[in-house]
C-alpha cells in the first residue's frame, strides 16, 4: 500500500488524552522526547485541562493512605470548564482552570455534615446558606506520573444552647449557631495511570507502526499503561486546530495494560468515522 502523506498543517494533528503522550515506535518516540524540553519527564509540569480529564483514584485522604475513593473529571460543552463527579455530582467549578489548578465547591445538606454536631445545628447552618465544601486541586505531571493533589475544606461552625436547655431539642430562644469559616483543610492526593501512545496504519499485511498520520489510510491509536488501568475504556481526543475527533480506546488484554481504538480515517469527519467504525470492526 502506498501511503499519501498529509500536508504539513494536517500533520500537526496532536493526540490529547488524559496525559502527555508518546507516538510511534518506542525508539523514535524516546529520541524525539529527549530533544523536546516540553515533554521532559524529569521536570514537573502542570497538567492541561484535557490531561486532567478521566478517572482518578485516591492515594491519600487525610491520614488515610489506603483509601480507594474514585472521582471523575470531564469537560463541559465548551471544553474550558471541568465537571467533577464523585459521591455527589453537584460540585460547581469556581473560577477558571489555570496552570493545572481548579477549585470546586458545593453546599452540603444537614444529613451530609458531620454528626458530631446536633441535627438542629446542622439544619440551622444549612438554612443560613454560608457553609460550603471546597476542593482546591492542582494537576501535575512528575516522575512520569499524573498527580492531582490538593485540600478539602469541610467548613466549620459552632453551636450553643442555653444553660439547662436540652442539647438535642432546645427551644428556639435557647439555641445559637454561627458559621466560622472554611475550616481546617484535609490533604488529599489522587493518581491515575500514564499511558504511552502508538499509531498503527492498517495495511495489506496487517497493522504497521507509523509515527504520523496519513490521509485516507485507516489508523488506530494504541495506549499502553504501566501499571494497569482499572477500567474497560479510555477516552482519547484527536485535535487539529478547532476540529477534534473523540475516540474510545478499549482494553484488549486481561490485565488492562493495552487499549486500542477502532480504526478511523484521517481526513474524514467524525460522522464518517463513526460510520466506518460501525461497519468495519478493529481486528
């Protein structure tokens, strides 16, 4: 098969997934990476908003280093803001994402607050509307890993009851509750696997490794994880200027180390590629 090269502009298509990437055969990729200061794994750098997208697993929450709590980040329709999905899905981004930093807030209900405070105090502070939970996060790539570290501010308030009043059922005139501020922060750390990316063109003799896209040639992206990725799918987005093509890499081995997308054709629209993927499964 003769491969028709893309134009210089089209060859600038970049893979933007959940991490910085390596494309092509390992020797070529490593050589190119060593010459590019922007992809120097020895130097920490902030994650881009696209790199922050995906599922994260907690490695530390306060003093608990055995937590396996998971959160998921995804972009909204503008691609400029993040949506946080965890146990609660009503977190709201505060401000803009900048240099890998993002802040989320939500107002907990009385039942979601610590039961160290009596229910009446929690209900009163909820009605005041001042107390909110705050997550201040920073995404960073360092030591060839993606880290999402930060602090959780649980909010703090105090309550009082008049002398002799029932602590759990005080009369309205015998109780007082006051919001104090964001509270003492709890350190949190999340991680997610760092894949390397490889391109393959479908040729007569089978899949051929390539280091750039070729116009009209069926292609797939392979993501390799170390350690394994604990999910059956991994989202990948190809971007060229203002255009993008969203793909899904699916696990092809039992351990979750190798993931591959369906075949797509550079130069075709998203709808055309979706149609091709449905009629020509990846082999």
